[in-house]
C-alpha cells in the first residue's frame, strides 16, 4: 500500500512553471539532449515538458521534478522573478497560459534600451515569412550603466526566467552606421537602435564593452560567452577613418597595413589585434582579467566579409535588415566568428569545449582539466595515410612521388555519371533529387576518434571502432548484394561503386574509413584488413553540432512555410518559390548549409599561402580541430548513406541513377517531379529508400530537364559520361564548365 501511495504522489509531483524550468536548465549549463539522456526520454518529449506543451507522466515526472528541485536549490530565483513565476502559475491554473505582451513601439529620449530589448528573446524570436521588418526604436541612452555605475554584473545564474541574459539585453550584435548628420547609430536585433557617442574605433570598443550590452551566452556549461559583434557599414567606415574598400594589395594580404592610423590609435589605447590583423573579420582585445574577456569582433561587408556565395546580397542590405538577418543566424547557430566555414568549426568547440573546471581541490581551488568528449586542447598528429600531400609527416617521400590508394586515405563525395541505356533514352525527363543537409546527416550519431591513432597489424575489423583500414574490397560484386537479410540480384554495371568517389571498382588494397568498410560487410562480403590506424579514445563528438544546425535549419525553413510534417505533394508545393517569401530568411538558410559544409571542410584545412613549402607545417596544424580523419569519416558515411538508398531503390523499382554529384542524384523518368519515380504507396515511401521532406537526410526536388537536353549536352562536348547532375538545376552549361 505504501508503494501505491508513493506512486500516486509521484504522479502529481509538483513542477515549476515552464519559464522556470528553462531558467534552471540554462543556469546549470545543461542541454535538452543531456536531460533527455538522463531521463531516458526523447529530446522532443523533454522540449515539450520545458515549454509546457505537454506534461511528464510517471515515472519520468518524478525524476524530472527531482532534477528541477535540485537545480532550484543550486540556483534560487531572484525574489521578483520567483514572485512573478508563482503569480503566473496561479493565473494559468484558472485561465491558461497568458498571451505575450505586445512589444513597445517607441521610447522617449530618457528611457533605457533595456525596456525595448527585453520585449524580444534572441533565443526564441521567430520571423514569420509574411511579417514586415520591425520598426526601428531609437534611444538616446543606450544602457542603465551610466545611471547605475555600481550595478552588480550579471552572471549566468542571474538569467531571468524568460531566457534573456541581462548582460546582453541588446542582442548578440549590432550593425553600426552613420547618418547624414554624422551621428553614429547601432542597429540591434529586434529593431532597437542605439545612439553611439564614440568618436573613434578605440572609443567604439570601450562603448561596446561598457554600455553596448551586446553578446551571447555560452552554448555549453564549460564554454565561453560569445564576444559582441559589430558590423561596420560604408558610412561607419568613413566616419571612423577606415577605407571603404581594400586595395588589391590589401585584399591579397587580407588586412590593412600595420601603419594605418586606426591601428596606431588602437595601440595607443592598449588594444591589440590577433595575428590576422585588421581585416574583413577583425578581433580587437585587451588581455583578459580573470574570467572577464575584453574582446570585440568587427565584420566589414564592403571588405567582402560576407561571401556572396553563402550570404547572397546581405552586404548591401540596409542596416536594420542586415541586423535582422545576422541576428536570426546568431540566435539559431551562433554569433558569426568569420566565414561560414570558420563559424562551423567554432561551433564544434563552443558546444564541446576543450577544457572545464575541475572539482575543488584541498584548498578549495578549481583547475582547468580536459572536458570528456571533446578533442582536448592539444593538436593530434594524423596517421600517415590520413595526412594530405605536403604534410610534415611525408617530408621524406621523393619530391615527385604520387601516393596511390594503398598509401593515402581518399574519402570524398561522389562525382559519377554513366551513359544512358536505350530504355532510359525513351523516357522524357531527367529528374534530380537532392539530399537535405547531407553532410550534417552523415555526422549525426557518428562515432569519431577523439585522441591519437594506434597502429595495428592484421586487425580484426570492428565497425564500432573509428579509424582508417587498409583492406582489399575489389571482390565486392554489386550484381549480388544483401539488402537487409536477403540477397538480391542487380545490374552492377549501372551502379557506382560505394568505395570510390568516381564510382570505379577498386583494383586492390586501399585505405578506407570505418563506415566504408562496414558497408562492405553490410552488403554481405567478408573483409580482412591488412593493417589499420584506429582510435580507441572515441565518442559522438558531432552530435550536439548536428542538433544545433538541424534545429536552426528546420526553424528557418518553417518560417518560410516549409514544415517537417508536410505530405509529399504539399512539400513539393511549399518548396516551390520558398526563397521569394522572405529573401532574408532564405539567405539564413544558405548560410546554415554553408556552415555545415564549411565546418567539415575546415577539419582538413590546407595551407593558405604565407610562403609555405611542402614538408613544412602550416598554421592550421596547430589547432586541436585539425582532424582530417573526422572529415573523412563524415564524408564516408554521407556517401555510404546515399549508396544504401540507391541500392534499396534499384532493388525495389529496377531504376538506376544516371548521374551523382555529392548529394544530388539524377534519374530518368516520364514525369517532371520526384513523385514520378519515387515508389510511394498510400503516401508512404519505400523503407530505407528516398523520402521527400525537409529533415536532414530526406530529399527535395533539385531540378528537371529533358532527356533530349542531356543527350544534346553530352554530344556537344563529346562526353558520354558528362555529369548531368552538375547542371540539372537550371540546365545552363557553358564551355568554361568543361575546360574549353
């Protein structure tokens, strides 16, 4: 009976209001994924509990309540917040959740920026596709610090229940512009505009750190808060004595000269620049004092800080619109730290910091120690087969030696095509499908090495052990493979090999990453590695990175009217012209995708000039995140995931791809949409095959051209195996594309 009574009590275990649940989790630096793992629940389930959309049931409710109770003891809410939360809980018991209060539209000259900034939460704000840009709110007093110089500096534990950090009430960044009267204005996220009194770049740095209230809370408990970002417009550059554009010499150097007057001003004010100097992305800092960082980052669009391939026309947007665009990216991904590639790499470290504070020692002091699951703070040398050409490990090789597959790990994305069969030539169209966020999906759940490799002779292959394996896979015959538990007969000549980027069948032993060798076993063939470089220290390092980027992508696409739960026909209709619904959010989507690909590419960054010679180290090698083995594993898994779907599709339908380029696959069909060849039955796709949808790993329509177009293009360039996937989107092929 006592057990039954305890169960009844647990079924009604009291929980704090939703806003307090979120505050407690963030105060302790926990992620929703960590709580879900501890409670053995799905991430979406815990997210629903925290938002108040759903309520936990026993036994999870008792455990969740116990967690929140423990956190409340560690991080008691401020008196005013606790009173408000209790009042809200009482009101919601009788009336339901209260509607959000409307944002203030104007502020008088004496009002502070906090009043306006607190009307939006940078971590939760949404920008519907049809909503107009928010009207700027101009203030003459930027912060309350001038009126309250003795105010206590906020800490993460002081974060209000709504999730906004009082240290960063004006958002993560500001676009700094100058009007015709010479007044400098800072356009912040949410339409807030601050008047900036700074007359020089050094003064602007001081204002940003003392009054600007700009920045972003850390993404992980042991991590660091993001430094404030200032984006300088052309008018602001002129106002502060900086060139509007760089000369050819400055552009090649990536910075303005050391003798520039602004750099001298910074030096006189004891400000320092990083090694990359004052360029399109400049970091200006003073040495940290304890845990307090004194660093501001500048981004200068007219110096090509925002690559048009990824950011589109963002650099030409008005200040308020640019602040909105970058603010969405910052709140959903992170404050940009440079190019999208640099930001993608920095996001990995922000989510998995290299060190953390230890438990107090005998004297009560904490020390820096390795953060489990991270890459550590020291760089790790690759295995010889993983090192790219020119690496110091290979300096003893003959000068013109070309390493073959048995010496070099070569895991790259597909670039494969074949001539069309007679039957395919009788069809009308070529339809391309593209895998959403393919490399992000490849990183999801992937076990990668965290430490140094260990060399093993004649190892037994272990699909759970990340590493590089020297093995002969030339015996794998795609004409007869296992699909699930059954052997199936296929036309192997119409399929690319899953083991090489060009789709050629291997001719002998070669180095492969673990996912590639594991796929050979999955297809039903025995593997006998001759040697391997394996990493016994391993983990799912990229899971948090994937989750962050996936959520950012899905949230932004939802704002554009493309939701995850759409039926196939509705999904295709929603994708048609989605970029025109809100061009700024479409740019954010492009930047998120570039963050994925660029971040993976940065794991094996090559030398970038600087007088480098083969055999000498280059700057990127000093980073713990220079990990070509992780890049190879992600690309390997992405290519294998795609091949698995192709085989499933061929076994069920008898249809084979005509061309593949990275994550785009082209099929011949009689219709113009993917539904004309994807085997949907009663609205359900082929299990394990291609599925239309916006989630990472699912596919969308890339483009459609006629079969006659494809044959004419190949005949024009006398290239029967010209990769049509490269041009399927708009059908444009130029002589330059084919080296003519």
